[in-house]
C-alpha cells in the first residue's frame, strides 16, 4: 500500500488553486531568491543549449575511465563559459546536454549570449585537439540559442526543499530543439531563433559596418521551428591561438 495521504493531497491542491498569486510582468527575471509560491514573473529570457552529437555511441565506449574524462572535459569548460554573467538565472546538465538560461531585458544582453555561443563553438576545436593527443574520440555538438518572453514559476512541494523554477514559453524549448538539429540536420554547429538573430544582427551591423555580417548566417524555416538561422562563427583570437599550437 502507498503511504500517500490523498485527503491531505486534496487539501494542498485546493490551497494552491484558491490562493491569490501575483504575476509580475516586467522586462527582467529576478534572482531565484525573489520567487515564492505566491508569485510568478513574466519577462525576457534567452536560453542556450549545448548538445553532444552521437552521445549513445560515445557512452558505449568500453573504456569507462576514458568516457568519464571526455564528459568531464566537455561539461567543465562549457559551464565555465556560460556561468560568468550577472544575468544568469539557471545553469545545469540534462543528460548529454549543458544548458543555461539568462534574463535578457536589453539587446546587449542577447548579444552577450551570442558571444558565449561562438566561444563554445571555438572551445570544441581546442577540446578535440587535446583529445587527439590522447587518441580519444572527437566530440561534435549542436548549439542552440533562443530568446522570448517567458512565464517563470517556482514549482514543487511547499515546505520541502524539493522545488525549482519552471520556464514556460518558447525560449527554452526552442533553444533545446535548435541544439538537437545543429551539426545534424543542419550542417552548421550553431542555430539561433529568429528573435535572437534579429537582435544579434543589428549590433553586428553597427559594430562592423564594413563587413557583410548577414553572410555569416544561413536562413532556414520549418513548421515546428519557424524561421531560424545557422552559422559557424568562431572567436577569432581564440581560434588563432589553437591553430598556432596553444602555446602558453
């Protein structure tokens, strides 16, 4: 027999349904400490997902020590790249995917997320070069980024430590979908939602007026993703250091 008290369960559900909840509509999403079970926030969000390609084959590698080192190398530095931002609101690992979610009320905040994506893309060149010195398998990833307004709710079991923020909207789900097709259905390793791209391209065009920055991206459309853009953009100084032998 289950020890679940269904009568108490009914009482808790009615308490939630009857409770007054305040939805704060604003451009930014606050720190998690400002969330309660009596409020929610609606604001601008950008999500980045980095998904390993062919992870099933990699994880089936017989040498468990080798697999452990590869996965730790992959996650360690991607988390380092993603975490350094005052607008970071959530970061984590879901299976073979590293993700981060940011509050992005201003265009420059979205551009900052764009910089993280091409830094990660460049980091993979460094990682694979170092893996090659050990005769370890190479890693391919798909990087997805999307921006939108999201409803963010603290969910879980009140009076326990089992709770988390739930992101309800297009940014998180679309970034995850884009990461799943980049470097797979789409040849390029990075994909951006239409909204992310429009904010990125405006700043790029202003900063690099002599460059045809739109030529860096390929436009696509599909029923489930609508319009999105792909690219191979890298961090030029970082990439040059890698190709020059990564000397200290």
